[in-house]
C-alpha cells in the first residue's frame, strides 16, 4: 500500500462555495445572507437565550427561593470513617493529608454515623451531639478548635 495513492471516497469531499464573486455566479451582492437584519452583518453572534425579541424563557419564568449568602459549608466526616483510619489522633490537616477530605471550606464537622470502638482524639471545628457522645463513650477526646481564616 502506498500512502501517496490514498484518496477519499468519491463524493466525500466538496469544494467550498465561494461567495461574493459577482452577480453572474448567483452568490453575489448579499452573498447568501439576505438584505438587512442582524445576521447579515459580519461579527454577528446571538446571545444565549435570545428568542428573536420575544421575552426569553429565563425571564418569563417566576423566580423562587432564597440563597443565603452567609451560609457556612463544612467538610464532613463521620465517626465510622475515623474508625476505619489508622492512628489515634485526627486534625483537619491530618484528614486532608490522608485524603479523607479534599477541601476544608468553612471548617471540619464530625458527624455521628457509624460505630466507634476504639479511643481516638479528634480536633475539629464542630461536632454533632451523637458524634460527641460516641467519641466520649469510646474513651476518646473531642476538642473544638477556632474557625479557619477565609482565603480569598
């Protein structure tokens, strides 16, 4: 097989239609764009959601709900997950290191889902009541630390 003899199948390739080549070609004057209007000019780009001047759908639909701009978002870890990890002392930095949490956000919160059978020492920004009970029942310690500084 010779690579220089490779050709696409017949009818697959088409010559580009050349517009604006005079009135005799049938593609002269307005070059297939029509006379006036937004789409006839160069550099035209329609904005997202544009419906030809009709009120766009995203503006016709009613807006509902509320977004709390002061909402706090915490990295969450359950006590059952701490049971599965090696070591007896856990801090937000250690959990980041182990890959248990990926981002600290507004702090670390420990929740009470799962069983805890061994003694662990946990430092976090928040604890749920059930998590606190389970940690203390297992003989461990739970220390609340100050909220992390916001990084912009």
